[in-house]
């Protein structure tokens, strides 16, 4: 059998004040996942927990994201998280705070013949 990509979900999340990269990343993944209900696994006779989800997060400073907190968002299946450089960080006028914008992609795969 072969792991085949079935779904690509995308989302965006922010932390308006506080520059919390993990909060923005979690919100981005929730944005990607919470706008749909995947029935593809069941339609193919597989349990929903058979899905493998590859999560990609884009933020300006990848080292500031807690990948375990992002992975904990997944409601079904098993997953991996990779954080890459992307997104935006916008400083306030005083330079004392930032808004962080994160992008997320969730690639859902199933093991199919």
C-alpha cells in the first residue's frame, strides 16, 4: 500500500499582542482544520485515526514555536509538525510589542492500494 495525499487544508492565525509564536501557529492550524469535517477516511472504509497529517507552519522565527502544542490540536490520526520561515511579525510604533501572523498547511494522507 502507498500513503497518498487526500487533502490539503490551509489556514492563518495571529497573536495580535504579545508576539506569541505558538499561539499564532495553533490558531493557524485550527483555522485550517475547523472549517471542515473530513469524511474521506470513512468513505474509503478506514478509521479516522488511520490518517497521517503533515503540518507545516510558517512564521518569521521558527525556533519560537512549541511543536508539541501545535501537534496537540490534531483531533484524529497521527501527525508531524515542521516549522519553516514565513509569516509576518509587525512591530508596534513604540517597538515594544509585535503582532505575529502564522500560516499553516495540513496535508492529510491515507494508506491506499
